[in-house]
C-alpha cells in the first residue's frame, strides 16, 4: 500500500455523472464479458440446444407426421423461434445473480440514468441471443434443414426472431427481479415449458386434443413460430398451418408490441422500486 | 459564527418495512473531515440508514441531507457525491480488477483516459496493482473487499458509505482495509461506516453514533462515550458465583450506577466517576468476608461497556 496521492474529490458535482450511451455501453460490455469468460455457460447452453434438436430430429421426428413438409423443415424453424425463450432464461438468472451479489445496489447508487442498467443488459442479452441463434441455425442446416422460400423472406424471419428475443428479454428480466435469487428465477423459468411445448413449435397443433388446441393455436409462441416457419418454408408450410405468412407476421408483430408494452414498463418500475 | 455544511444531516428520519420500524425518528449530524462510525446491534437500522443515504430507499418521514442536498428532492445530486461499498463485495468476478474499477469510473462520467489513470491510482492505493489484470474470480475475500472499496473511490466521492466493511474478514485483511479507510480522510473523502464491532469504531472513527431500535441513543468521540460509563472501571472476579451479589452490593456503594454482574465470567463490574482512592476504601470490606477473589482490575472503560450501558443489550446480542 502506498500513500501516492489520489485525485482530490470534485466539488463540481454536476461533472460527476455518465450519459445514457456510456452507461448502457459499459453495462452491456460487462454482461458480454461475463458470458464470454464463462465457458461453462457457452458450452452447456450450446450443447443443450444441439442435443434437444438432435433428439427431436432423429428420435421423436419419425413418430410425428407433418403432411406436405419434411419434419426437419417443420421443426427447425420451431427450434429457432423457441430458442429465444430458452436463451432469455439466462437474462432472468443473470439479473437475479446481480441483485443477490449487490451489484445492482452499487449500480443504483451511481449517478447514471436509471434505465441504463436494464437497457444495457437487454442489449447485451440480445447479442447473446444472436449467438445462440447462429448456433441453432448452423446445427439445423447440418441435420438437413433447407430454405424453401426466398432469401429476403428468410432475412425477415431472422429479424423477427431477434425482435422476439428482445420481447422475451423484458419478461425474463422482470422474472429475475421478482425471483430475487438465481435458483428461484430458474423455477420461474419453468413457465417456458407450457409456452413452448403447447405450441406449434415441435408438433402440429392439429395432433393435440381439442381442448388444448384453443390455447395452442392462439398463444404468442405459436404465432411467432408459424411466422418463422412460413417465411422460411413457403407454400407447403402455409398449407399445413392454414394461413399465409403475412397472417402470422402481422399477428406476431402485434403480440410483440403488446408484450413489450406490458413487460418493459413493469420491469423498469420494479427496478426503480428496488 | 461560520456555518459549516454537515456532510450528513438527518432529522427525524423514519422508515418502516411492514410492521417493523427500521428507523424511528433518527437524528444525526456528521461533520466533514472525519470518519464517523454508526454502531449498533443487528437490526438497529444501520443498513437501512446507509441505503437511504445511497438513495436505494426512500424515507417515510423526516429530512435527510448529504452535503446540503436533500436525498428525497435531489437524489441525482446525492448520487454524484456518495459512493457505496456494501457488506458484499459488489464486483464482477468475470472481469479483472482493473476492468471493474475502470467501469465504475466510466459510469461516473470520466473519459476513457481519465478512467484509466484514476483506476491505476486507486489500484495502487488499495495495494492491488500486481493483481490488477487478473480476473476477480481468483481474488481472496480481502482482495475483493479492497477492490469493492477501490471501485467506490474512483468516482472521488465526497462521502463514502461503508456498510460493515470488514464483516467476515480475517484479522490481517481487516487491518489492511482499515489502513486504506484511515488514509481516505486525509484526501478529503468523509467516511461513514456502519459496524457492529466496537473495536472497529474505536480504531477508525473520530466520532461514533450508537443507534438502537432505529434511534440515535448517544454520540461523541469514542473517549467521550467510554466516559459515559465512568472514568474508571473496577472489575472483580470471584471464585464462587454465589458471592457475586455480595460483591455487587459492596461495589454499589462507590458507583453511581448499578454494578453489572456477569455470571458466566463470575465477575462484577462498576464504573467510577471520582478518583481511584475510593476504590481501595470500597474493596476493603471484602477483606473480612471470606469471599475468594481471583482478580481485581482497575482500568479505563471499553467501548463495549459504553455500548452496554447505553443500549442495555448484553454483548452477545451485538456479535
């Protein structure tokens, strides 16, 4: 320890604060560094996604009939779209970890815009989402998935998936804050299962009992999955799910806006209250 | 007379959580240029008070100012002046020590170059220059706590809030942290620390506020607080616990307050205000009683005893 002089405290308090852009960048950078430097998160997350995709493709796939379209072309868009929910779980756990470790308390005591912490994290988590997306798409192609529509349509699908990721980000940030601990937020995240499995992601909704079809047909995940599926697979997919791509794209956009309009303000309010 | 703006000014500050009153009309003034310790048992309201000052909580009633800025009306100004280091080392384990400190510097609005320079200075000051480029995952508990403190310092706060800074540290790490804390005041940062360790307050603070049940029950220099017990303490250890009452009655004759009987230690303790001559007179009646006395001590009071006198809590509750 030395007695080297450290800078004198500033008296002009107004200088002592960061703007929104700097704050958001610094917080996003931290979340990304943590992800990159935690190999277990990267490897386990990737392996888990790959394993489930392989199981559906090669184990369950043979027993599931998808008239007019190969099962691999049916299920890979489902996997890509629901992948954002599984990846968003990381946001809930990460947020809860930061709360528990006192990092959020430190950030809240700093002279930065209050929205910066959540926006920075949502931004970084979206980056992590894109990484997961790229991996899932690569595995999808490796096991036989092919595009049967135009490239612009596929890019539109990719953009929609990123949007869905941002949407669920806010829901999961809120869950992480409500849960308060990483373990509890993993429990909350079990909500993912009814949303993803009772949807058109892995099996055609028509194969479910009638009472379940009502929910499965109208819940947001089905609409989002079908938007991605019809944009990447074209006419055969549209015939199977009963509506053209535009029908699902419009509905998935409405769902996205509605979910963001509900959960982003709730998350910000929860963060402010502490 | 020249008016000096207090670093912290609390008037009737109250905060409840459900049915629990964490703070119940706390009055408190902290003058600039010193380390002030807020001392109290668990649940006394110490952490709540720090969280109010750090703008993490809002008070239900009362006025709270930091360097003249009202915490409720102008929290943004308060956040620019205070820094918080908590009971947990709030640093990112996946980042290096340097990255952690630079991040906080940037969040205080410093340019990249300033952040780099100030972070290097702070790391030197807290003795982490050599470990600066290792990830915090490999740091010891003491190193993490020092880094947490360093991250708080890099924003050059006027007021540093330390919530139980040494809880859970081994004695060597604790002493290292104390050295850093002591050096801060010379550089113009006032320190408010909460602690449940009386010797910590005694070592570090020039001003101590004792709080209990959400109120300030006493404040002053450690020396003044100890004097509340008396100038001198007489402590008599006996062989047989059954003799304690008789010894207490004897010592009671020379003490202004009731002697304190510590049954497990088989001792009686009494505070004296007057000179020590009375001690010998008071102990003389014990000569003929046949009570076996193991040890008699005449000494200065400790802060523990002051605390006990003020809060009525046995020492065990404090730990």
